[in-house]
C-alpha cells in the first residue's frame, strides 16, 4: 500500500510529468520565444561605440506569465519585464523594472501580426514619459521598433533585430 501511495505521489508531483511548457491562451503569441536567449545589436553611435542587448524569455506562474530579463553590454544597463493577462481589463499588461531605477507599466495588443505595446514611464531621468514599440516574431527571433515620448513629442528610439543565440547570458552587475 505504501508503495502505491509513493508511486502516485511521484507521478502527480514529479516536475517532469507536470512540466507543461505551454503558455495560457492569452500569452500564446510568445510561445515560440520561451526558453530561449536572444541578442540584438544597436547601430553604432556617432562616437563609434556599440551596444548589445541580450534577452532571456521564460515561462512563469504555471504559464500565466512571462519573464524577460535583459542586459546591455554585459550589465551596463538591464531590466526585467513580467507580462500577464489582466482578467479584469481583458488586456495583456506588463511591468518593466530597470537597473537605472525607473519602471514602466505596459499594455499590449496585436496589430497587423505584431505585438504593440504602450508604456507609461515613471522616474526616468532623461525626461521620457512614455514608450511605444512594435515587436514582430520572425525566423530565429524577433524585430522590435521603439519610440519615446520626450518633450511633448514622439521621437525615434531604436530598431533592433534579435536572433537566438546559444552562447550568451543575461548579466547583471
């Protein structure tokens, strides 16, 4: 009898047996990105320096959430995003916390086969009060365009193509 109980406990509580890798229906757009690391390189600055962003996407909260951690230039700057479905408002929502000490609250929707986000920014020292971006999944990664609301107008932020990488990790200092 004890052997049967132990067997049932192992079957029902084993991480291997119960490890469903699927996301909730509301987060299914992101399914192909989960469990992978991506790298995107910013265009070189006029001073000639470059910036590389490394992101890791993971399933959290039994598939009801996504966590994206990222670092630029091995920890010069970084942050963490948590995305979830807001049942009350019926919208994807997220929170982005940064190593620079500011944070954003995000709302997402699908538009023309891309994920569009709008972020309210709190505490940015550069005067940015909002961010909007468009992310489209492409072969082996994704493409993101970003704009910032600065001094009462939308200005170009950046455009990056991210590709999956196997030999990189997100680094925080």
